[in-house]
């Protein structure tokens, strides 16, 4: 704060400071610092794209693994269909069935990022773990409620992508 104030003093012409000028400078400095915080938090929220990529890869691999293990929902069809058709069907699955769910998950993540990174700045892993603990029970509940085991693999994917976000967020905060 003092360093910024000294830089501000050096760049402005020398005049007799009045209290209103100092108040104006302090207000400008305060606004600038708040905008910098907002920029960082916006960049942190933008790292949530990693979850989409992780969910896509996990869904594709899970379909193949479930087919290999003989899970009843994934037994039909040939391997060629599973390998090639899944590349197209996974985004279609996200856009139809998963759009409302993904919107809810990303809304919750955005809200948690905005609140938690504003309150606790230094403990990034703790924040990401809290987000994981809040969101994953929903995945596990849906897995057992609807006997749709893909939710379990998505919960694991969410953990891995939170770890990847940790590295990106540390670069942003540093």
C-alpha cells in the first residue's frame, strides 16, 4: 500500500497537498486495488473450463471401461461403435441430458469461487477441497439413486481437475 502511494506521489506533479487531493488519491488507489482483486478472481473462475475437459475425457473412458467390464447399460453394440460413436455422443449427452446439471454445477462453483477466494486467499488447496466436498455428495447420491455409475467416475474426475486447477490458480495468485 505504501509502495503504491510512493509511486503515485512520484508520478504526479508537486503541489501543495490538500486533504481533498489526498482523499482522492487514496480513493483512486483503493479502487485500483479492488479492480486488481476482481481481475484475479475472474481469472480464477475462468479456470473452471478444466472441469469440462475432464468430464469429457472421463465420460469417454468410462463408457469404454464399463463396456469392457460388462456393465448392463453399456453392453449393447460393437466396440467400433463404442470407440467412434462415443466421441460424438458424449458432447451430445452434455448438451441434452447434462446441460441443466452442468449449469448448476458451474453456477455453484462460480459462487463458491467468488465467495471463498474473496474471504480466504492463501489456502487454495483448502478452498478447492471444500468445493469438492460440497459438490461430490450430489454425484454419489445420483449414482446410487439412478444406478448410473458414471457419476462415481465423474466425482473422481472432479477431484483430479480440482488438483489441476490448484496449479493454475497458484500461477494467477503469484
